[in-house]
């Protein structure tokens, strides 16, 4: 076997070779040697070492010239960055690669081609800097990669261009930003067997949620064609969220959520034919409408990719950012890059800044939120990075899409808004690294927002990023969890929006005491369930069209409802797994149901919906029975198909024992049988009759959850929404406290769990003390009240123990 001085094949490289072949190639070599044997497909290749680049630089006497050039860089305003970069690249490109390196590259290419069963192998050529892909910096997109390279001469020319890419404007700027200016940064070039994803699909995956830092999911993004579109953010990709704890269980489906992206463009090789590179021009074509509506991977492929990602993460013992590709010739998946995730590895998860808007205005545009902060300023619409000089410090970039050429500009922006791109696009990656507020994939931001318009960009309202008109006010509160102890009384969360679940699960908690199902109805599903069960009752053509658009792709529109509801609950259940998540079956009032698409064709008009046709009475009624069956199907999917057995169900507004029996019978008819597969069913205690008959309810249900708002208004006989009597609303009223005390007493006697959901324990320390003294098992809080609530519980427990100690003495 020939000995090379400046070439290392992947089977000769491991992760310790960063100084020789750079981070990207070291990782590829490590995976090729360690992970290929356990079934992860890594395309073969070789690296031209950093020593080869140093010889190139020395032979052409470039060291001093480059050093002098870089010393003349304006490192404050970077006013001469483009000039310096251009001169540096010209120096590189005008120099010649030494003959001994050229000969070794030709021989290595010939050898790789033979190993892959061909004479002129199509290869991908990637730059790999010796300071690249460190845990603190990604260098993503700062240097060049080239695809579908064929033949010795084209390969040599491409390697030469990779050397020059060490001095792109963005690479020079990034090294200064990351304080790598004093390092002897060299470049290695990786040459890897090309995966023909141009006739299949490609994408990226994170082994951590890239926005919240939640560690139990793998996020996979995918598009048709070459992966450049996904990196540059020119398309909205498909996305899957996969749950790590159930990923290795063959009996359950670990996919929590799937979202079909528009995949607007497909990057391909012009006139490329299988096995040939007669024409290497890369073109971006419009994706057909049919393929836009198709997922670019099937579930089996998604699970395979996720399993590979999990193995890669375990091998490296850290969260990873992974690039993958599917070969359209053999329909096989491949991993083509893996680097450490660079944002959440540095985050202090015990210290959080909580942003909350104090006011709202006209919503101008919305897209995918990056992070959880808020920013405001003047909008600056930019068509390309050459217009970057127009951006004033503190203004907000509004543009179609970004690429690495935008990096020096983005750092000056108060926020970034793009029409295109997903959570793994260039704009998203850079915004996370910079800690900049960003909303991507808005679709129409450049037309909906005017140049110079004052706007507020909010990423503090879940995964949807909202752009509002005007300079709005917001609050920032800092919460430090590091010294907060967990009380014996379980602090739990009240949660409506599944999109905040990953973030909120990292707060101190013991699970979710109340997940409101109806939020998924209004925000995700949007359609009245009976409109899917009895569509013939809808006579409005526009409403029929709206329903058809939302349920497109579903042969049975009822499956749309089941899938979307199951996904919403599954995200929350996974976020808090294995802690319990108590999901309340739908508790909308008839007027709220009527606001759903098609709702007006089904819902009665009631004078007082608050005490009308709601909760348990709907579930077993002939009117809503079919809708409740869809809810049950969704919960069966979450528990039985997805394996999220930490989900418990709860029945609201159950007026009588007979109603409770009817509901449990209806659930059994729909395959949700109390006790089977560990299913527990709780009941809300929110009507005085629930307390008066608490012993009988305790025999029927597995737990109580006291709804203090409804219980207070129904005990005192007042409408809490009425301004005329709202001053009388008081959970500390003796009558209300008596009913709560009796509920806890009965629950203790029958040895079932009892909790309370409400604002009072966080607002009123004395009320928290009362609940603790009575021995309640859990108290659930809204997210913004959680920390204060825990502090009140801790103080109450301390006082209770002190009282007991004194009484014993």
C-alpha cells in the first residue's frame, strides 16, 4: 500500500486528528471507523491534511504576505473587510499547489474511485479548518463546500478554491468574533464519495431541541434535493420531532410530531444522469405542488435516522448537529457530517430571563421563533448583503433569506426576520450563536412590513414568532433556579400551549397538573370535531373549502383531528416524561365551540354557557358523542401507540355520580378503560355537589383536582367575569375553604391523590399555607407564577413543621 505524506484516508483518522485534518474531517474519520461497524452508513473518503496546506503556503511564500494583510484589517468597523478578503483570496488562487501534493491527490482519488467500483468517482469536497467544530464554535457555512466534483483536474481546482475559502469575508470576521485570531489556523480538505441526494432528499438533525435546549428529542429537518437549500434557509423543510426515551422500543412509535414544509425549491444537477457528471451545473428548480405536499422521508426512514443520531450522540457524549443525505440511486441513508451543537452546551440552565409583552398591537407577520426574547426597532428591508451598509445599529433586518455572506451584517441587527427558512437554516443557526432575536419562515415579511416602520419582534409566545406594529413595552424578570429547593408538596404546571412545553419542562416542577386540551382545538386543529364527523350539516361552501384545505392529504378527515390532538398532547407528555401529565378532556363552552370552523352549524345558543352544556354532560350525549370518540382515539394513540403512559386523563364539570359513570362507560366503549395499561382517570372538583358527594366520586375516580376558580364562583353564586360582582370573588372565603378542606379530607380517607389548580397559592402566601396544612398532594401554577408559588409552599411547609415541632415539645 502506498505511503502518503499529505493524505489520510478516513480509516486512518480519528477524533484526535483535529490538528491534522480539522474538526469536520476528524469527525468523519471517527464515525467511519467507530460507527460504520455498528450500522451507520458513512461515505468513504480521504483528507488532504493541514500540513499540505502549510506546505502550499510556505512554498508560495504566502505567510508574511497574509499576515501583513490581516494586520491591516479594521477590527472595529470592518470597513475594509471586503478588500482584505479579496486580496487574501487572490493571493491564494494565484499561487500553485506543489507538485508532490497534486500527485498524492491524484493517486488518492484514483484509489478511492476503485474502492467504490468506478474510475472517476463523483465526490463532495469540503473545507475543514483546524479550529473548526469545537464545542464553542460551529464555523457553519463560513468556508466552502463543493458537490458533484468529477475528475482529477476538477478536483484539484476545487481543493485550491477550498484553500481560498479560509479567507472569505465571513470566515475572517468569524475568527475575530470567536477570538481565534492568534491561532495558527490551517485548512484541511475532505474528499468524500458523493451521495446522490439531488434525486432524493437531504437535511439536518439536532440531538437537542435547538431553541429550548430540551435534551430528550431529536429534531430532523428534510427537503428534496441537495442540502444547500436547507442550510441557506431558502426553503421551509419538513420537520419531525422524535422522542429519545422510546426510540429504542420497537413496540411504540417515537415520532411525537411531524410538519410538512413547503420545500419550495429543489436543488439538482442540470442534466445529471445516474453515475455521470457530464454536466455539473447546480440549479435550483421549483418543487412541484405534488412533491411540496409529500413528506420527503417516510416514518421508517425518520426512525432510522433518529436511531443513528442517538448513537452518534452517545459516542461523542454531547449534543450533536448532524447532516445527512439520501442517495436516490440506492435509496440508502448516509451521515455526511457531525459536529457538536454549540449554543446550549454553553447555556446556564439554572438562570433564565423571562420576557413578557405588556401590550399588543396589529400583527404584521409571523413565523418560526428563535429563542424566547423580544426586540424592537426600525425595520430595514435588505435585498442582499451588499446593501448591508444601509443597516444602522439597532435596526431590524427584514429580508427574504440569508446566507453566510450576511454574517458581518447580522451581528449589528437588533433582530432578524426572513421570509424563508426553518429552524436549521443559516439565519437560525447564526441568530442562536449571536443570541439575536429572530423569526424565520414568515413567508411575506418583506411585503407586510414597510421599510423604516417601527416594529416589535416577539419570540416569547411559544414557537411562533410574532411581529407587531409599533414599539411595544415588555417586562423582563430574571429567575434563578439554582438555589431553589423542591418542596414535599408537589409544584406542578398549568399548561395550555404545547409549544412552550420543552422550555417549561426545564423549570423546577413535578409534572403537569392541568393540560387544557381545548387550546389544541382552537390553535392547532381549528375545526369543530363534529364538522369532521357530520360534514353534511355544513351548507357554507367557503367553510367546506377551509376544512378541505386544512385536512388535505387525509383520506378520512377525522384522522386529521386525531393526529393533531395526539401530537399536541404527546409533545407535553414527552417534555415532562416520566412525570405525570394530567390532561383535561375538552372543557370549552358552547359559545367557544361555536367559534371553531363549522361550529355555528352544531352548537346551541345558550344564555349562560358557563353553567350550561359543558364538560362531562357533552361526552355521553347523542349530540357530542362522536366528537368525544375522536378525543378518546387521540388519547389512545398517545398512550398506546406512542408509549406515553405518564398521561392521565381528567373529566371536567362532572355534576353527578351518574354523569361520572356515564362518561367512564363512554370511554370504555371507545377503548379507554380505566385501570387497563395503567390508565388513571381524575375528576375536577369545581361544583359544590362534587364536594357533597366526594366519597362517592372517590370510589369512582382515581384522583381529585380542585378547580378553585369555578368552585369559588359556584359556591358564592357569582359570575367571575362580571365586573359588577367581581370584588366578591375570593378563594379565601370561609365557605370556599371549607369545601376545599372537605375535599382533601375525603381524598386522604380513600387514599387517592388530590391537587389544586389556581392562581391563589402563588398570590396569597396564607392560602398556600392553608393547603399545605390540610395535606394537599400537589398545587398547579401558571408558568409565570410557578417560582413564587414554590417559594410560598416552602415557607408554608417550614411553618407547618415548626408548628408541629413546637406542639410536640
